């Protein structure tokens, strides 16, 4: 069973998720989904908006949707992409995911007004990245890394901040499991429960310790949860 894994802003999906496979049985396959301009697709033109990102992801994974049950995992920006991807899958009448595993982002109808971080100067954008955590210290000490990857972060923020919710929730038939970290400044407790409105299936909330980028530290616990949920879903 494939679990398509979508990255957070600025993230390289393969680096974020590749080690998760070691925590799971071979029957569950982690499939990192790289976005244009990221990772091995570095140098490809960036996407302009969420819709173009989702269209690209859908083109990539569609051949695999009809062969076996699957799930989707998204963190932060990846959570928004997972929701819109589930909508796009439903629109083409392809088999829906069994489960959406989500973390690190409020539901679309309950997001605060964008701060326009993508318009910040390079210096201020770097400070924002430091504040959020999740980026290795070595990045901020290497100007060549900054020159190469800061445009990736900036474009991802632009995609997120230009997204507009249309005031209509389109529930997925997939079950939703939202993993909430107790010290995440982006998502507070009450926000999590609002995700229940986005599914006609079951909704489950799981709490873990950590900040916004807890997925980099809690992979064993997350993978155990994924295995547990998938096992129950396919029985």
C-alpha cells in the first residue's frame, strides 16, 4: 500500500520522508512526492499556485491510484496540498485515498490572514525560517546554500499566501487522522477539531510532543500510527 508523502514549505520530500520506510513493513510503501524546483527536480520552473502544484502531483500519481489502496500524508504546506489533491482525485472519479494523515496546518476555512512572508527581504525571510525551526543550522552559515534554496522557500510561501479558500468545504470520503504537536505555534488545539468537517468518514486526532517540525523527531511514533491506522482500514 502506497503512502504518498507531501512536503512542508521549502522541503525536499525525499530527505524528509525517506527514512520512514525503515520504520514500516514492506507492505506499506512510503512514496515521497517531490514538487517542481525541489530535490531531484531542482532547476525545474516553480509552480505558480496551489492548483498547478496539485495538477502536477495528480499527473504523477494517477497511474498508481487504480492498482491498490493508498493513503496520503501531508505536513504544513503538504496538508493543504493533501486536501486539494483529494478534491482533485474525486473530480476525476479516481479511487479515493483510504486515509489522509495531516499535521502542522489549520483547516483552510480557519487560517489567519496571510502575512505576505514571501515579500520579505532575504534577511527577514531567513529570520522567519530560523523562528519556525526545521532548517539545519548549517544552511544559515553557507551563502551558497542560501542563494540556491532561499528562492524555493520564497516561492512556497507565495503559493501558500496567495491561496484563497472559496468558503465551501468539500469533504473527502477518506478518513482523516490529524496529528497535533503540543508546542506547535501554527496550530492550536481547537483548530484541530475543525478538520472533522472535511471528511464524511471517520476523524481521529492524535497528540504528540514537539514543535511545528515534530515530524523530523517523531518518525517512529508517526510510522507506528500510520501502520496501525492502515491495518485497521484494510481489515
